[in-house]
C-alpha cells in the first residue's frame, strides 16, 4: 500500500540531493530514520519536540541548521 505525502520544495530538494541513484524517497526516509523506519522515533532524540506548540519552531530551526550545513 502506498500513501501520498506533500513536501515543501526545500525538503524535496534536500531528499533528492541525498538520494542514491536507484533509491526511492521511501528508501531515503527509512535510511535516515533507522532500521525500523518510524519517522516519529526522531522525537526521542529531540525532547523539545514533545510539546506540539514548540514543534513548528523546532522544525524550522533544524531546517535552518541543515540548510547551513549543506551550503558549506
């Protein structure tokens, strides 16, 4: 069973940039989230994400850090 998701242009570009030639986007997400492939497990690494009100701000800060790391 497949599901459709929406990605912002910058996230699509980021995932596409780290995707191997024969790898699907699902494969990339599984690789990045670990062997269990559960994206929500990332929350365990960032306790500040436990509060929904802080989630958006935390995601934006992490995106900024990733963008800066990729641009160097």
